[in-house]
C-alpha cells in the first residue's frame, strides 16, 4: 500500500488470534498454496524433546487456501511488522513474502504471507493423517496443547463457512485418540 500500511494473510491462528490492531478484516484466498500441518513446533505447541505440529502454507500449484486478510494502519505498521517477525519468524522456518490474495468482493491486494521453507529442518510435509493425529493428540508447549490449536482452527474455519475436509478429518482422529468428545458442529 502506498500509504505505508499493508495487508497480512492469516490461515491458522492468525485468523482467530491475530494479536495486533487492524483497520479491516476480510475473507481472502491465496492461490498456489494449501494449509497443512507440515511444520514441527518446538516453541509454541511442542518442545524440542517432543515437537508438535503447526500449520503452514505449503506450495501446491493446484491448491488454494481460504483465510483472513487484515489491513494494517500505516501508524501501526512498524509495530505490527515487529510483532509478526517475533511471532512467525522465531525459528526461521517460514519465508515472509508479499503475494497477491483475492479479497472477498473481488479485489486483489498484495499481502504478507508466511510460506513454509521446505528446506528447514522443522519442515515435515507429507506426513499421513494418522501420524499427524498421533503427534497432535499428545503434544503440548508453552502456548498450550496441540489439540487446542487444531480444534480452535477447525472451529473458526467452520464459523467462517470455510470447508477444509482434511482438517475436519484430522480433528475427528485427534479427538478419538485423545478421548475428547466431538465438537457439536463436527457432524456438519
């Protein structure tokens, strides 16, 4: 944005817990990437001894990811950029890139996106749903349980009307492994 503000694209916890002030929040779609539990979490939802899994944007030329775009005020831009760097780039497992996203209503804007670094040691794309479920059901870190991260993401996607069949299936598998009751909206 020419005024010094910017957009940032959230696809996981940024959607439901951005942690920063914003001027506007709109549904958005990023082409060429999918939301995936493809990053071992050693800081937030796991530990170095028992890593959890967190979401990342994983390159897939045939995919698209629906999430939330936030427009940041120019007067808050520096503080929000600093906050995002501390939150998202803590282990340097993501690339911060400017990428076009289609906003609800048809407008396209460039937004900061956090794309998985497939060469990073924490990258673990390609894990099957059973392996993901096993890890997520047991992992916990300073930010809480890995299960809560998954359950909150799935619940917020449902609230937004976003269907993510793979995450819904993973949610059910994790709930079964952990002995949690299915969410009321899981049957939808």
